[in-house]
C-alpha cells in the first residue's frame, strides 16, 4: 500500500483588519475584531507589527498583520493608523460607556433573549435619533455622543450610537463602510448573533425604498442594493460572510 501525502499550501485568512484614527497620546487596540481561520481548521498564529506607530506624534502609520498556520503558510494584511489632533470638546470613551449603560438599563434586562436585546438596541437607535443628513464623521465617539445627547444626525450618528450600545451590551460588532468611490458614504455594523455575523443598520431607510436592516444576510443587503444603487456596497474580502439562511 502507498500513502498519499497532500501538502497544505493554502494560506490562512485574516478578516476584520481596518484603518483606524486615534488621537495623540491615546491608546489603541490592534486586535479588536480581527479574526483568523485556516482551511484545515488548525491553529493560526497572528503577529502584529506596530513598531512604526508613534502615538505621540501626528501622522499616518502602517501596521502589518501576519498570520501563520501549522504548515507554515503565511498571509499578510496591512492597515493605516492615523494619529490626529484631539478636537476641542472631545468626548472620551468613559463618557460614552456611561451614556450607553444608562440607556441599556432602561431598554434591556437579563430575562430577554439575545435577539430581543438586539431588537431593543435597534429600535432605540432608530427611533431616538432624528435624521438631519449631517454629522462630523471624524470620530465615532463624538458621533455616539451626538446620538445620545443631541438625538440628531445622519447614518454615522445612527451607526455610532448603535455601536456603543452593542459593545456595552456584550455583542461583538464590526464597523462597515460603503466602498470608496461611490457618490456618498454610508456606515453600519456587522453584529455576531447565534454564531453568525449579520448586518445591523439602524439608519432610517432611503425615502421611497422602505427597508429594515435588522440581522440581515449578505444576500439580503445585496438585494436592497439592486434597488438603491451603492447602498450596501462594501468590500466583502475584509469581512466574514454572513450565514446564507435569513433569520425569520
């Protein structure tokens, strides 16, 4: 008998690597929402080279992600980190967490299922904020503050407010942005629910094209994008695929 040995030459996959903007002399999490996987299900080692980043000095820096599987196959991804001036009236993460916790104490409880909690967060973000078509998109914390306190803004405000609530409620989430080159930008989230990632967009729908993007699959948002050009057009290679079966 002969034994056929098939050499593994398929590199691992890195998902969730995104550009970040941070303020001078602040901190940063390079691993947040970054995941790796291997075609054979083996262990993947992730190295992050952030040696070029200087959080004390303004500028744009590159971070290198290197994933290595058990067979020695490697995959690389890069992201830019922009160190910017802290704006006047800056709102820190502690303040946003406190605002989010106060809201969550009113809209969710331990007896609710995860889906019910997500629904409560969705409804609050969607109904609490009035759409004005404008916001400062330089920082999501400022966006969330505007959503909680001023209760008006645009898609960035809805996204940032929901992001704060999802995070404080313990739900893993990723930020998604419409691909560059389209006429306008759009911001929403992917949220991890019941073992799968789903689209979660609390912004009011495009006038004349009613839609509720609560735990939607890739196929479902693609279908809406056929009706409203560019709406959920994003770089699929940077994010985990959703389940194929929609949630009832």
